[in-house]
């Protein structure tokens, strides 16, 4: 039978798992390791190396070895995060033809999804060698706080790797699935996921019926183990500069050795009180004198260097609880995910904040891939161990909306809305004789449109020339189960439609967003403020649906009498008048018809109940 693999595409390491005979198995690579470094290198001979092979030669081939590509995926060249990575990376990051990010290896520029695809292809190969046959389908995980561009770029990477990504799921959700699957528990859990480059926290309700419902999620896609390493590197660089007057960052090989040493020291300090960092012949002085770096880093010093990073994660966790409307004591278990959760300060801080010790029942490096494999198996099987036993109800991590007149963002889908979902609103033109509207699709929490991420734009043309506020446009936002956004705009008068599936543009800078906002002002739309009408319309449509559903049953019971036929005619008349009120956008008439519909519905229910 066809297998779906689950892949945790991590910043530092990646992991692949598959469900066999109802049990999720993490697949070891050829070296016997269950995680593979998310590293890609190009040798002088033009050979591509991935994983451990790339990591082993990273120091001697620093300029052509890529690490932490996940921190760049789906981002625009001019974003501050890309600038930060470019200033510290040992490899060359360049601007692409579309303002996107490219990575230069041996004079050839590669897109970030292309680099991530090389890692995914390696995970695919590891699975195929274990299973003994080709693998075509996968569930790939992403940080919960990834925006639409980052999700789409990850899906593109899967396609480049030759995989059909049947679902993108959030890493904390996958971890909760691995933790709760098959345990028949009813519990509210917090998932604290601090990985190599990203941080997420999600609050979920796990039900004994197999329902995993995310209540709230938050995070930071640029906070992780890399930042802890950077603090150690800064400490080493500054100490060396004070002692020798030389900046080690200017030497790519020295920088890669520092990165390697900082990561090893960080890992060791989870189990020992202090560690010696010894890098002989790190650089030569101007007098061709070989210089050595030798420092001792204690656990307490390391904790002081990184305390603000840990506090930032606790603050995000506090906000997530507030968003969920929960108190700390409502959380019944805590799941720690990601290698950074082995750091004693992290574990201690989470335990102190939530007032309970974290669960020890999951492996922080493997649990996300296991959850992805379980979800993949459940999606594929109509029957079997995972079929009908897993229902994931995830949420959108950030508010989705569109720019309206005045440079404001009008929310259509609030953050923490369960997906898949669709929401629509009616808008109107903001100027006389306006024949087109520009729909700017935004993602973020600010009321000011230019403070949010611009996901995409399109123009609905051919509107009838009319005074401002007369022509109505219905805009509908949809988010599918992968968290990918599509938007439809419809002229309610002519039925003319335009739509966009938001694709990976890698985000835009503040200046580009402002330029687009300025250019789009003549196409601006204005929000339709008649919320009362909208509520009545929805109530009326619901009542009409119920009445029409009961019509045949009522007709069979009373249709034989003159009184009964008269009642049915009156009911039909109420429905017709309601439809006219909706077409005319007549709020007062609609109010009357809602009352008439309610009376008709009560009468119909009474007839059916007595029959």
C-alpha cells in the first residue's frame, strides 16, 4: 500500500517518519542518525552534498555550505531578517530577479525553496531506502507562525523535491498529535516549541474521540537556537578583539569554526557546568603569527548571555494563554519540542511560568516528524489504524484582511480562527464613477495596512459608473487546510468575478508596500458599515433554508384543506418578499420579514411535530 511520509523540515536538523502497522517509526539515515543536518554544500568539483556530508566539510568549504535556509524561506531580499542573516552568514546571499533571496554556491544562484528542496529530497531518499520503494506523498511541517508566503514557499520546495505535499501542518500541532494519538485522553495541553531558528507555542484541547483542536497559537519565526549560538559567537569575538585587536568575523573559515564551537558549547552546557572552547590557529596576525582562541564558558554565564531570549518566549506564552482565554492552571500538560528545550534555563522557565513540570513522554527532536506521519497516514487511509481516529482543527496564526480607504486594514478572518474557513464582506466604491477596485490582501495584527505583510493584490475592473457607495463588491477570503490563502471579489450587480490564490512573493519591504498603497489609492474601496443589515441577512437566509427544508412535509400534512393551502401560499409569499428585501439591500423591510419568517418557521415546526 502507498505510504505517506512525515517530514519535519527544521532550521538546524530535519527528520522523517512513517506509520507502519499502526505505529509511527522515525527513519534513521545511512549513518544511523535519526536526524539529518539541514545543510547543503557544493564542492569544488560541482558535487552536491546534503546532511552530515555537508556538515563535515563546512569549515573547509564555508563559503559554499548553506545552513539555516529555513530562516530565509518566503522572505523578501530587503527584509530586516534577511539583512541580519546576510551580515553573519559564511555563505553569500544575493538579491534575486524578483526582489527575492538567492544563495550563491560556486557562482550559481539558487532560490531558497530550491535549497530546502535539496534537504527534502534527502529525506525522501532516506525513506525510500528504508521502505524499499518510491515515495511520492508527504506531510511537511512548518512553524505555526509562518505566514502565507512562507507556507507556499515550503510547499514549492516539496514540489521541487519531487514530492506531492498533501498537507502542510503546524509543528506544535504535529507534536500534540504524536503526544495524544491513541491515548484516549481529554486534556488541555501547551506545546512549547523552541527549535534551531523558530519559536512557537500553541494551546490545544485533545479529546478522547481523536479531535485535536488548537485554541490559540503565537510565535516568532526569527527566534531559536541560532540566536543562542550568536550570543556565544559575539562573546568569543569580542573577547578575542579585546585580547588581539582582530575581528574574527572577517575570516569566513574562522566564522564557521566559531559557529561550530558555539553550538557544541551550548549543547554540552545542558549537561555540564562549564565548557572549554579551544580553537587553535584560528587566524594569523599581520606578522604571520598564528593565534589561538581559548575561553571557558560557564552555564551561568551562558544563561546570563541568553536570559532575554528565554524571557521573550515566556512573554509569547503568556500572550497565547490570554488569547485563548485561559489561566495557567487550566493547562494540564506541557510538551517541550525542539533541541533548545534541553537547555536547563528553558525547562526551568517554562515550569515556573506554568507551575508544572513538562511532560517527559516525547522526544523533542522526533515528535514533530512522528505527528506528521500520523496525519499523513490518516489522510490516506479510508480504513486502518489511523482512519477516522484523527481530526485536526488548526487555526490561522495571524489576522487576514484587506486595505480600505484611509490606509486601514479591514479584518476578514481574525487570528486563531479554525481552518479551513471562508469569510466574506460587502464593500463599496469610494469615489464617483469608479470603474475598478484594487484588492490588497494583508496579513498581520495592525489596524494600519502598511504595518502588515502584503500577501498579494489584484484588480476587479468593469464596474458600472455610479456615485460613490452605489456599486457593491463582495470580497471573500478562503484559507485551506494547508493555511494557503485565496481571495475572490465579485461585482454583485453584474456577477463579474476576479480571484487570486496568494503565491509566494517572499514578502515586501515597508517602502514597496507604501508605494503600492500610494498607487492604489485611486482604486481604494470603502468598507460597507451596515453590520446590522448583514446580521439580518444571515438570519433570514438561515430561516428560509429551514422553512424550505420542511415545506414538503408540511404540504403533505395540511395541503388538502383550504386553510392549509392558504398557509402555504402565505409562507411562500414571506420567502419571496424576503428575497426582494435582500436584493434591494432594504434593512427595514428585512427586519419585518425576519419576524414573519420566525412566525412561519414556528408554525411549520408545530405542524411537523404533531404529524
